C-alpha cells in the first residue's frame, strides 16, 4: 500500500492559518532542516536565529546612520545659529560681508567663500560688486536668481567667482533675493563632490533669507 502524498500547499495553508502550531509543538522545529546556502543543513531554529541576527545588524547599521545624520545636523544648526547671532549685531553691509565669509571659511571649513552683488551700491565693500551681464555670460548656466546650484565649476567660472588661487572645483551658489542688493553667496571647495543640494540646501536657504533681511536693514 503506497503512502498518500501530502500537498505542500495544504501544509502551507495550515501553518498560515494556525501560526501557534509550531510554537505549541517546538520539538518539531529542531527536527526540521533547511539547506544552507553553503550546502550544509541547519535546523529551522538556527535559520531563524541567523535571520534575526542579520535583521539586527541591518537595524543597528540604520540606527547608527541616523544618529550620525542627527549629529551632523545638530552641528550645522549650532554653526548656523552662531552665524545669525553674529550677523544680527553687524552695523553695516561691510561687516555683514566680512562676518559671513569668515564664518564659512572657519566654522563651516569651506575652502573659499564670497558674497557677490549685481547692483551698484555705495554701502557695499569694494570688490564685491560684479556686472550682471558679464556674470550671466560667465556663470549663467550655473546660477539663477531663484534656485540653489550645487556642483562643479570649470576654471573660468571658478576664477570669476572666487579667484585663480582658490582653485575651487565644487561649489554652492545661493541667490540673495534682495531688490536693492541682489546677489549670490558662493561657497567653494577644492574637493570634488563636496556639496549636495539634498543635504545642504535647507540651512543655506535659511541663511540666505536671513542675509536678505539683514542687508535690507543695514543698507544705509
């Protein structure tokens, strides 16, 4: 008399409908074997332990990544707060330009920082006003007055915004949206792929808005 074969689908359905079966009959788990990727056989419990360990390692890695991101964001927040507080006590546009450029170079570890403006204004320091038409010809493909640019610069663009000695390869161009003093905050690095629009744009937009308000207040 031949044994009647069992339909695997019915076994699967039974276990899914009765999830407590294996826990109530734990002796079965030790007798079940699963072929391991390396070719050996392990018990179902061992396999579950292995899966749990992998899940734990993956979760731990994600948690560490989140903690690292949180720490970086906290550091950026503290530096941004310090910059804004220092800008608030500035008495004129020259001080605003100086404090901003110095803070990005020292606190944010940028290789170069420049505040440039596209409209003549006697209250701005020398060397910070550029011709709007010329600027459009040189950096028009990278800069616009509405959005932040993050990415590489060629030698001509780098020299125009910063200078030849700066040797900037990667930069962020942040528009300063001010009707009387429209301009750009340019932050540069000698290392490629330093800046990311996804990671850096939020705090830079905030700084840009603060600069616009403070420039308006001190434009006299």
